[in-house]
C-alpha cells in the first residue's frame, strides 16, 4: 500500500481492508414458541448453530440466552428483526424488538443489535429441504439455521462496511416503540 495524500484514509484505497472486530457474536432468531441460537467463531469466519431455546411464560428462556452469551464470551448479540418485504414492522418485529431490549438490559453494557432478517426462515427451510432433511423434521432445527443466517448477514455487513450491522438496542423503550405508543 502506498502513502496517499495527507489526511487520506487508507481504507479508501481500492482493495484496502476495512476494520473488522474479532470476537464471537451470538445470533438470535426470536419466535413466539422457540428461539434459535447460533454463534460465530472468534475470527468471524464460520457461523454454527448452538441450540433451540423453548420460550417460557415465566421468562426463564431469557436467563438461558444470557447464560449462553456469557458461556461463549460474546462481544455482541445480534437479534433478527423480522420485517415484511416492504420493510414495515408488524407484531413479530415488535416482539423481537421487545425481547432484544430485555436481553440488552440483562447483558449491559454488552451491545445488542437488531439486524434485518427478512426471509431467513424461508431460506432456512429451503436450505434444509435442499440438504435432504424431511420437511416434518425442519421444525427441530429451522430456528437455529435462521439464527446462523442472521449471524452470517451481520458479519458480511461489517466486513463490507467496517461498521457493526444493525440498530443498537438499549434498555428502555426504543424510538420505534415510543412512536407506536
């Protein structure tokens, strides 16, 4: 790499690598019945399924997700935000956002981000079908596969832009929640 003009950013040069944070990310595909959990390796190269966590009325599923984040020593949690094809956010998005806020409150100051996850569940079903897994057995792992896709998407965005993917979530109501109340 050659030295550019004074004040030039070396990342602006063609072929220059953008900054990429090392560390494990935990991905969550939040559903009403199950939460798919996946993680990446510390280099951010490979995302793998971790497990499926059953949602509980008493909220104990949150404690299980938090325990997984701590066990894997993650640098952040990425939660899929299910938008419609038009980009609108419905009930599922509001539920995922609310869950992300609870995760953020519990894991603070660890960053929690919402990442657009349009069609990940559809893509996960297609991938499972293509792999020869019978349709009736998809339910067992489809949430994990969707979580893998959420992590992969977040990693790709960060590699491409040099900026962590998605919307940072903090405890308390988010702007989108305040606008709907």
